[in-house]
């Protein structure tokens, strides 16, 4: 059985206004821990970034917008997702 545990850090609590700035988690296959991952991603440019949400995550506004977009990370062969087992 393949299991994916994940956590999202967002720029606020409203999914219609706020965006995702971090995606992390673990992959477990047949009861064996395979890999952890942690991607810092740029929120949607239209997302509202709330300072209180960034404080909870321990990141600055500049850090939250400095990462590449999720699409860029998925397309970039140098990103650490190359060795995911799926």
C-alpha cells in the first residue's frame, strides 16, 4: 500500500484568498518509510499574504515569494523531486 502524508503551509486561512507557500510530507510504501519532502513554493500571485500566517510558519514575506512556482519546480530537473518513487 502506498501512503502519502502531507502538510501545507498557507498565507492565511481562507482558501479563496490565500495561497500555499510550503508543501511537505512523507512517503510510505508497504509500511516502509521511503522519503520525506519539503518544497517551498511561490504562492499564486493573486493570493493575499497575511503577516500573521507567515509568523506562524516562521517565514518572512520575502522568503515566501522568493521560491519558484510549483509548476517551475515540477518542470525543473534539478529539483529534489527527481527521485520520488512514483
